[in-house]
C-alpha cells in the first residue's frame, strides 16, 4: 500500500469475513488521519495486487466503507475519502464559518426561500403571535460539493424581510445588517430520517441522522432565528470540552 502503516495481515483465527477485516484495517487508517479528506484510495486493482487478495474481496471492503460514509464513489474517477466536520459546542458559528476555518468550501443548494405564516410551535419558540408571517429558508448544506445537512430556518420578517437576500451564509447577512445573534440554545438528538429529508440528501429513508434544533438570540434576549437541521452522522462530530470543578 502507498501509505506508511502496519501492513494488512489477514487473521486466520478471526471468524470475521476477510473483506470486513480489510474494511476495518482501512477504516482505522482513515480515522487515524493516514488518508486525508478528498484523497483517493488506491484502486481496487492496486489494493488486490499489493495485498494479494481477490478483486471481489477488495471491492466488498470498499463497499463497506461507502456504506459507513467514510468513502465516496465518483463515477469514472475512483473512491475518495469523505469530508468530516468537527464542530465545537462551546462556540456559536455559522455552518459557512465552521467549514471555512477547516479548509472546506461551504455551499448551499436552495430548496425554498419564501414568506408564510409561522406554525404554532415556530411562533412559540420565536416569541411571536400565532400565524405571524415569517421568512423561511430551506436548503441543503454542502462542504466541497458534498451534501452534509438538510436545514430549515425561520426568522421574523423584520429580521429578514426578503429571504432572497441570503446568499451562502445566513449569519454573514445578519452581521451585515447589524442583527448577528450573540448566543444560541441548541438541542441534538438521534433520529431516523423521514423520506422528505433523506431523499434530497441522497440517503435511504430511515437512515440515522443527527437532528439539531437551534434558537439564536440577540443581546437583548430576543429570539431571531429558529433553525432545524438534519446532519449526516457519518460526516459530523460534535465536541464538548468539560472541566471538573476544583
């Protein structure tokens, strides 16, 4: 293999199928950073020849990595390491800011930008009267062209009178108009993606995702943004630093 790592050695005493042993070996290499995001894996032919394994075994091992979300297949090009995002829970940043800091190119694929009445739950969370008209943003969030999340945002019209004003970054727009939030409350839970979420993301219905609800506030404690996101759990890591009190 082309990377400096312990060579793969099949364990004859392990009842695990050979392709899963190889998949586990490659997974460890990816998680250890020996392959970087967007880097190409060696081809099936090169892997099979260098490891003296059958093409069927190497193909099934790579299939396993694709299923786990660690590898992305690009038709006619090869197999590449999928991007992975690590987000600290102690800092309020936008999706675009977070990706840019980690060297990714953020993007959005818009599904809806409209104005309509708030639902009862949306109105409650934003402190609005039921039925108040709000701006709605619905989009897929991308990192280097890879779909990472499905996101729905609701904002009062006096904060965002025209949803089409938002480009790649909502927070960039809010900062520009002097309405950047200073804090947010965020709740994270595991969920099986319903079809309306899974299909645009290219996932199977029922795939496990991270369901994130965020309410953002101005300095005067006014809620100005309600965002619900469904994030690919195979691409996202949320990190919280904890300290023990003396």
